C-alpha cells in the first residue's frame, strides 16, 4: 500500500460519468473514421488500454475486482444503465435499481 485515497461517492460518480463520456466520444470517432476511411484499419485510435486500467482502479477501490464485476456489468452489459430493466439485478432475491452511477455506488456499498 502506497497511500490512502478517499474515494467518495461524488468522485466515483464523476469517474464513471467521464469514462462513459470518453467511451461514447470514441465510438463516434470510430464511426466517423469508418465513413471517411472505409478500407483503413490502422487509423482508428484505441483508448481501451487506458479505459481498462481506470476500470481496474475503480474495481480495486470498490472491492469489486472479481470475475463478475458489478462495475463492468453496469458499464458494458447495461450500457451505463441505459439497458436496465426492472428485475435484471437481484441480490438475495431483492431487486436493485441500476440506472445510474449513483445506483451502482449504492449497490457496491450494500452488496
């Protein structure tokens, strides 16, 4: 352990929101490159290495660093909560809403 970082709910939410913003921006840029350079497979830039490391840091900070990560489920499977449907998240037969990064924080601090 090198030091302590106070990881507040506000910092967590802002971090998730910024990852989402970058993810959506990267997708738009990739789509634009596909239109402009349809046969070019080199020009698409990739931020996934940095993004994966940020997710790993979040997982460690939130004790969510296991095979079935809630953070990854929220971001990738639920598309940052946009694909959430009632009943898709259950822990011990209790429904958890997972529409927002705030919901994710609450789930990680209860589960």
